[in-house]
C-alpha cells in the first residue's frame, strides 16, 4: 500500500470514528426519510441543529416522497418528508393524525444536455408532447418556434424520468396535467405514473448524472441538483405568458401568489403572476400530532421550530425559497399543537 493510499485510508477512518463518536454521544436520534428534492437543505439543517443541541442526531433515508409517506404512516420513522401532499384517504387510514409541516419552496427544473446550448425555452404543451413521445427530435418545429435564436440540432431526444415514487415527479406531472389535456387523460399527476417511454432512474442524483453524461437527454430535478452540477435548465412559460427561469425569487413569487388552506396541503404549480416560476412546489415534513415516543418529542419540536425560523435563512444559498413570514407564523402555531399521545 503506497503512502497516498495509506493516508486516504487513515483520513477515512478518522472521519468515520468522529461520526460514530458523535452518534454514540447523541442521546436522541431522530429517524426520518423520504424526499430527495429538499435533501441538500435538510442535510445542512441536520448538521447545524446537531451542533446547537449535541444531544440529538439525525438518520435520514433518501427513498423518495412516496416511501416517506409510507414510512411515517407505519410509524417506522419519527418524521417523513414529501414534496407531494398525502391524500385524504391515506391520512384517514393512518393510525393517528398526521400534520403537514411546510418547510420551504423549491423548483422542479427541466435540465438538458445539448452541447453549446445553455438557454432554452419550453412551454407546457411542448414539454408534455416530448414526454408523451410525440416530439422526438430537438429540431422539432414546436421547439424551434420558441427558440428562434438557437440552432437546434437534428438529434433524438432521450427523456429521463424517476422510477421511484417521487415528489419531484408529482410536481412535474402536476404541471404537465395542467398544460396538456392528453397528458391529463393518459397519465395524470402522481408520485409515479406509467411512463410511455424513456429511461427511468431512482433518485435525483442518478437522474442528474444520466442527463449530464448523455447528449440529447432531458430530465427534471430540483434546482439545487442542477446548480451543483452546473447543468443548464430551460426557461418555462408561466400562466402569464412569460418564460421564467427558476430562482429563489421566482419561487418566492409563486409562493406569495398562492392561496394556502388550513391543512397546508396546497399546490403552487402554475401560480398566477408575471414573475412566478410555473413548476414550483412546496415540500413538507410529515409528523404525527401525537407521537408515541415521549423521549423524542421535545427534540423533534425544537428542531421543527428552529427549521421554521433560523433554518429558513439557509434556504436561499441552496436555491430554495423561505416560506412567507405570514405562513411561518401559522406553521409555528400548528407545531405547538404537537404533544405526547395520551
């Protein structure tokens, strides 16, 4: 074994030992799982809060929103994470009241791999036609008409989608459902749909990597994933007729323009307003109103309150939009209703 390899092994052993030592010192480990969409932010939150309260640590499974809903419903974890709201039926079948705690707003963006092209415009009907398999070439007239300044290649489009139950898919298909009657009839919106064609991959990281290394590919991920890989993403036509790039500002515009129900299960897809990004979404932590483990309740409540206040300040650096202040106050009131099961 040469010196460089021995050094790397030693560094890894030190890091693992330090991590395990912290886990051993933590009196409470909060178990979570679900969405990959907000994970770049949640990872920072978990690390930051564990520094504030060294008696708590986090274990989070990045298994997709659908699995996150299943895990919390079966009480396998302390909190679920989802970019899709639970259905009324699923909530009714849960062994207790599950609360939707919104955390931040994010954007599902359309990434593509066309060498030498960084700017692309797409509207909802065109995007639906691409994923329906009706538009198969990058120089299709429908795409060219929206991008007259770009020399689009005569190249086949490879569509890429999530194969797991994904909240990112829910947001994306919600937009396609609103834009295309054919899509609404044939596939609809869900965390998982019966894709007609394309490459299916599990998780945002795998999808991002595939598009990055496949010329002609198109896919959808949360904005933070494209930013960290420096991938171009399309400007999408919104309900006001404007092509808008995803940003914290355009996500915030969509959040502010949306009506929010008392149970916080709302959609910001195609929100009104000239500056609203149309494939925006809210992401939630799912928690029982009356959790069964009293030893964890105080830590869970403290984390949720911190996430809704101090944690919001970290959101813009990772391309998430903080919740509007009026929403935050309502969410904090909901968190205060959480108490131990009698």
